[in-house]
């Protein structure tokens, strides 16, 4: 079925668009297969407004007489309103939006049609790969190897083709260990700490089940990780109670008796439905202007979002502390190993590793730890906070990550090479994008859809000089030290730039940010000029 | 380390690093002796600038001595004992005199365009006869004759009759202030009615005057029983009466106490913090004050109407609302000098009772209340919403707050101008404003844009609840672990300084090609707002004769003032979870290591 068949009314004259921070505009509305296009009638300077249909989370129709009003709530939390003359036109448009905003078939989505003139499909896709990551870390070559046991995705459908594992463990053992882990996600290396040679591993839960099954190969694999060291830590991002309960459904945890050198730490990091509900409550509270102070604070508390941020940061801090301060390797996992596991390991890497804190380093980290490591973006980001659809697999884990990174940026404004604008852009792109990067749920699905040939890569696009200017942190100063965030509740803040993005106050702050950028650029030029003159004169 | 008590300061010197911490006795809000532990006798000192210091003193007898000395020292009985009278920053009399002349309120009223054809200076309070808590120079409508003034003052609580505090030249609208009328249930006063009439007539733009009673209606009603109350709209022609519902000093005091209790809790969880923030009501009160100021601003700038503001006595809520309103209306008050003028005018000269509210002398604890702190916080909330509108940064506000309580300068001593004259403060103490002005560089806001102010002369802040934040740098100024480790402000100032140096260097190069100075080109460290080291130069002799208490232990986290966090993280005491011991500890556990220093050797005891 062609997309155009969903469009009964393609053009509406005399529609009115109301969007936050702008005066209402009257003009022509167009619906295409992937966009809403609105052009106002200002003769002198016509304004166009383009909205990706995928960005629409929910719509509400209201009819009054012969005209109708559609309220559009976007996944980037913007709320728009369209007044459309003619009841039938209005209903047609609403129906088109409803269908076209949640297309299920990947190959119909916009990234497959997005062809900007300044970018080409032949451009390089992606920044990082397991092999590249491995080759950058020469220190670990004598104890670790790249295994392509998963080259046809048969061992683990959600892992990339290549993974880094201990040298002593051969591929047959990996296959067996994978059978003992949920979804085949056997322990693989995700971070090597140069300072002391310790590593972060991640996996999914072991399938010990109610009758305490064991797997010799899995035990050997973990033993090989701490080879030469006295112990390691396992950070289970579930409470010990949850881990116990998981045994009833075939999951479980590494018991003390079978993994004697590993010390288990339980920290409950929320994910899944609870996190989605938390986001919904928070956005609801931010969208209601009639609350008084007490009501707002109680809603904020009730949403628990900031508690989740606090837990995530402190668990990541704990992980980093194990590696950097205590000098031991760590295995981190939850149940599936595709959500909070990735969240914790990513934040910990940002805390410890200065290479991850540059603009390129951060994007490469996201690509490795989220896209390639199999965070199911398409399922998790199908809907955002406004949707009335029944919750399925939606969960804003990636958004929580960005919030945690923002808290880091807030506490260490000089240590990160990228700006808040980048985090906002990523938060938007993860939910609706012209690029292929966040499509699909795993490396396997992406290779089936041939994304790297048929769509453009967001990360590459963000690194182009023009874009880089907006997303680099003008005050960045590299520090080799670990950046330990404070996790006192008083130190954490609501990410106003995101949750209150469409308010006048957010604009003032943005202006101030822009001011910083301009000042720094001016001073740098000035400094260069002075240095140049100095050079000439001496 | 070693603890020293002097006549004015408590000084702690760490024996390992020679770092010293000094606390002014006037800053000490409370001293508490906790029960004896194995390491010694703990002493907790809470300061008015929200610093909390824990000492552990090994011998109980020493601890008791320190405790009782501090109790005596922190609460002087007479003004002469205050630090301001002994503080000497090595200035001669002329410099001191110039310092006091920095702020001239007469010139300020002239700047507003007063006196003019409708407003005049009156000398009725020349000898503080009509109202002893008002300044000598007062501005009233031309048509308000002396009998009207005197009559009106008799009908107002504490004689505080309606006078001009801000004149909005563009619309000739006035902001006036007074105290509540002594109306009881039915009393009237014709002079007072003509006074309001005169204010109304002085403004041709509007047919009526707003009368803002900043109290909740219930409080105003209750006051009627005591023969006070509020204006009856039937008796006053052309007024529009409005309650705005800011709570009284007692509610505010309790609210801040609750807030500090919550934020002072160890291992505070996010939920408890937010619930505590809500139940303290602190931000609700802050919002109420900003809301009232917005109401005032809209009436004056929007409708061009004059407004009369009062509460009960007209020196707490009235001061908050008038000053905050003026700040919203007039960009001048958002500059460093202008902000000083504003405080001098609406707070100092109009008789906000600093001595009572800040507990300068051993007074009635029921009179103590963080009214001025609230005002500073309201201003801070505005600076957060309008980063480009203020010439000063947060550190300016913090520094003012510091010195309101330090009693190091004469400005805030006493309760009113009359008392200050009796104390001869101008001759015997120094002015804070001169000191702050000399350090102006440290308080500049790098984002300040006069062009933005020209574009937006009147600020229209949003008071939607999510725009109010907890002011961490005020209430946790000394908790190093809580602050951002790196500061944008500091970096920007450094960069700007560098570029200025570069600029001037370039000029030097162009003028004289003297190459000798060029070594300085690159990096020049910029001083941020370091605390003014208050070295007591005179009268250092302690009451107890330089009592030395050895073998102290001090908690690491609270000891050092951090204006800006350091970028390194070595000093961090906070941990995310204990790695040794029990692993089920909840969340991140802040476990400041208590270091017991024995004969200068540190030994971890925790």
C-alpha cells in the first residue's frame, strides 16, 4: 500500500498554526507521506514550518461548527495547534496523521527517502566498530581478542558480529556460555581502563533458574576476566529481591558458590514500564501551568524521575569507583542486558575516560554501547510521554542516559567536549529522525534492512564542520581526571532545557549560551591576533 | 588541628596543611554540645551563612570551656561590642568618609525625577518627631500639607504614614509605602483619607490608587480586633484595595528552619528532599513575594497607576515588595551600584529592623526572621530567569548576605536611621558599599548585556512553579562536595581577563615596541570572589587569653569555603557506596571521613 493512499486531503488553505513562542500564523497546510508542511502567507518573508510525522506522539481533534482544531503533541514535547476550516478536511488530515505517524514497516520510514543535497549515501556510515575499538587499545591485545563467533548473528541476535572476549576462551566455549545467558548475551568487554588494566564487562542475566543450573564455560569466561587479580565485582542493576524472583522464570544471578571470586552488588535501577510511567507523569506535571508550588513539587516527587537520575548516576559512580579507586574489574548486567546495563556502563565510562568526553568520543561511545550493543531503539522510542496508545515496550532509558549526561555537564561544564544542544538533538532524533542511525532494534535487523546503504548516518552528519559549531562545547578543556558527580539531591536538577524546552525562560538561557559561544570565539580570535602580532614583533 | 578563639573570630588551623578556617563570632547562630563519644566531645556550630561546622574536642572540660565562651561571644549585649567598631581596614578618615558618601539617596530621588511638580521633599520628620523609624528626608505629594501628614501618621501603626519610595517617571506613577491604618472596626481619619487623595491626584494617568495589603486577608482581619486593620474602600475615594497574601515573619522563620532541617539531613534521598522542600513551604513563600512584585509592576508600568504598599508595620513585606518591584521596573537597580542604592533606600533608610531580624544583639528570638535573605533569594531567582539582565552575579548577593550578618561594616547595624545616628556609625565604622565597590570586578556577571536591558527595561518573570529552584549556593555554600566542580562563570571571567590583557598588551605593543613586558602576555590569574579575608588587625587579644585547644578533629566537608569548586576531584569525600563492609547500604552514602588529628598526625577513625 502506497503512503499516498492514506492521504485523502493533501492541501488545506486558510489553516491557522499556533506553536509555542510564536504568534499564530495563517497559511496553507500540506500533508505528505512523511511530513506536515505549513507555509504562512506573509508576502514579504514567507515562513515554512516542517514537521516530521514520526515526531507526532498524539493528536486530539475538537470540532466546533464547520471547522475543527487538531492539537498535535510531539515526541520532543512541543505542543502545536492547527485550526482547519471544513470538518471533513479536518477529519481527513487527522486520520492521515494518525496512520502515517506510526508506520510499522521500517523500509517505509523517512530515513529511506531523506536525500539532502549536501550529503550522500556513499558517505561513511558509522564512527566506530568493535575492530576499531580493539585496535585503539593496544594494551589489551595480549589478553583479549576479537571473536567473530557471532558473524551470522546466530549466537546472539542482539550483539554485533564481532565482540571482544578473553584470549583464553575459544569460540565453542562462547557458544556454550551464550546458551547460559538471557538472549545469548554472554559477557563481553566494553571498557578497558588504561590506568590499571581493569575492565568493564557487560552481559545479560545467567539462566540459573529455580534449580540453580551452572555453566562451566560461563564460569571460566568470568574467571579469565579477573585472571591475575584477586576478585571482581558484579553489579546487578536489579534489587536482590528482583534477582531472586527472576529465578522463577528461568533467570537468576551468579551465586557465591559458583563464582567465588566475584562479589555481587545489587542496585535497583528502574527501567521498562516504570520508567515510561515516570516520564509520563513528569511531562504531565511540566505541561500543567495551573499548579501551585506545593502541587508542582509533589508532582515532581511523585514522578520519581529525579530519583531515577540519582540512582543511575550513583550506580554508575559505584561502578567507576570499583574500577578506578578499588582497582577491580566489573561485570554489569540486569535481566536482558539491553537497557540499564548500557546506561550504567556508558555513564561510568564518561566518568572515567577522557576519550569518551570529546564530541567524537561521545558519539562513538553511543554508537558502540547503544546502537551496536543492541538497545532496541525502535521498541523503546516508539512513543513518548503523550501517547494514549497502550504501552508496549516503550521506555525512555536513552533519555535517562541523556539526562544523566546533562547532569554531568551541569556539574563539569568544562570537562565535556559537547554542549547541551547536542543532548537535545539526540533526544529528538532518537524518537523521530531523518537519519537511519536509531532505526531498528539490533545490528542484525539493521543489516537486514541494509541501513548503511540506504540511509544516512546521524553521527557522521553531526560531525560536519557546520553542525559541529553548534554542538561543540566552547569552554571545553580536556582533563585526564575522573569526573565524580555529586549525587546529593541538592546537586541534581530538573533538566529544564529538555522538559521545559518550549518556554520563554528556556529561550533566555539559550541566548545566554549563544552569548558564551560568541564571546569565546571572539576572544580566541583576539588571542590569536595578539599572538600573531607578538610573533611578528619579536 | 588547633582551635583558637579571639575576640572576634574562631579560627581553626589544620596542622597537616596549615589551612585555616575562620568564623566570625557574629556569624554563629547556634552552638550545640552533643553527647560524649569515644573520640571526644562533639561540638556543632551553625552559622547564619548556613555553614555547619563540627568539632570533636578530646577533653570534655575543654569542650565545655569553648562552648560557654562561644555562647557569650556570639551574642554581644551592646552595639559597641560588635565587630564593626573594632574593624579597621587601614583607611584614613577621609577614605572612610568617602566610603559613606558613595550612596546618596537625595541624588537617587533626583535620578527618578523627584522633586517635581507633583512631589516634594518634606522636612516634617527632620527630628524624627513624626516617625522615628523613617529617615529624615521624605517625599510626599505637593498637596499633602503638614497637618495632613501629621494627622495621617497618627492614624498609622508606628507613625509610618504614606511616603514615596519609587517614582516611575515615564507614567508619573508613584510607588508609596506605609504601615497599616489604625482603623479597627470602624475608625476613620480624614487626614489619612486626604493623604491618599493627594497621592491619587499627583498622578494624572489614573483615576485611582491601588492599595496593596501584602498580608493574607485573615491576618489583616485579625488585626482589626487590635484596633489596626486595613483601608475601608467606602471611606477612601478612588482606591482599589487588594490583598496579596505574603505570610508573616514567624511563618517565614519556621519555614526556613524546616528547609534547613531537610537539607541538613545526611544521606538524603531524592524523594525526602522534594517532599521536604514542599512541606517547608519556602519556595511557595518566595513565589508569593515575586507574584506581589509583579502585581505592583504591572499596575505601575502597565496601567500607569500609583500604588500604596503596606503590611502591618511596613518594614518587612512592604520592603520586600517595593524593592523587588522597583528592581523589575528599573534597569538601574540591576546594576551593582543601583542594587546598593536600592538596598540603602528600601531596606536601610526606611527602617527594616536589621538588628532584630538578624539577631545582632541578644534580643527576642521571635523577632528574628530571614526577610532580607528572602529578598536576596527572589533576586537570585530572577537572575536565573534573566541571565543577561543583571550586572552582578550570584556572588554579589552572597557577599551582601554574608555582611548583613557579619556586623563588620556599619551599614546594617541597628534598626533605623535614628538609631544609627545615635551610634555615630558614620564616624566609627566603615561602609560595606565602598568595600564591595572596590572589589567590583569580582561580582560582575559576564553575561550582562545593557542592550538587553534597553530592549527589556521592565522584566516580566514567569512565576510558574517550575521556574523556582532551590538556591544551593546560598544554603549549602560551604558544602564543597555539593557544588559543580567547574564553573562557567570563573572560566568566562578568566577568558575575558586574558583577552583584556591581550588587548592592552597589543596597545602597548603598538605604542611602544617595548618587548620587555611581553612575558606577561599569556595567562594572568583572575581573582574570583574570594571571601574577604577578615584579618582582625587590632584587638586580637582573646578573652580567654589565646586559648588553645589541642587535638581537635574536624569534619572535612564543611571546613572550607568554596566560592568556586576546584576542577580536580581529589578532595572529594563522598562515596557512592562502601566497597568494604555491607553492600546493601541505600543509595549513595555520604560518609565524610572524620579525621582525628593527634599531635598533627592524621588517623582515619571512620
